[in-house]
C-alpha cells in the first residue's frame, strides 16, 4: 500500500494523465511522462500492436483525444507502491465517441528527483471500436 503522501502525489499524476488524454493536451501530459517513457498495447483493431516512444504517443494523443464528445470516463482503480516505484491501474470507458472503446491502463511509475513520473504505460483493450 502506498504511503499517504505518495498516494496523493501518484493520484495527482494520474488525474493529470486523465485530463490530458481526454483533451489530447500535450502540455498536460509532457511533464508527467519520463523523457524515455514508452507505450505498449494491442488494439483496436484486434491484432494491431502498439510500441511507441513518448513523442509518437503524444502525437497520437494530440490527433485523437479520448473525449471528443464528452462520453469519456476514467478512474484510478489501484496503486501499489514499493519505495520509489509504483504501479497505478486506471479504467477508461467511452473513448472516441460513438466507438465507445474501453481500456485498462497499467502505469509503471518511478519517483525521480522527488517527483512521480510515468515511465511506461501498458494497456489492455477491453472492447468497442471493432
């Protein structure tokens, strides 16, 4: 279980991710992702594999914000912390409007220079957008 101060700081980073991803706002996303961060996942569509560096991920987010029509919802589901490392899990629903895509995101985070940073985002596509 995360220490209270660390939990609050991790939750703040995740909430900033949710807001930035919803809007496709790179100015919100940039400070919370480590400069060498990566994104991994599959779909949609089924079978399409993503392995993106930070810049490619930001480009995709800017081009396709998750909340173009106000139906996107996301929440921090859990945080597990061990020292300066943490895993945060986020549930996302209603991405990209009528496609109603859903994901479970798993964020690997590290406390670097006193600040929590996302070093890796792995996601599981759970439905929609086929």
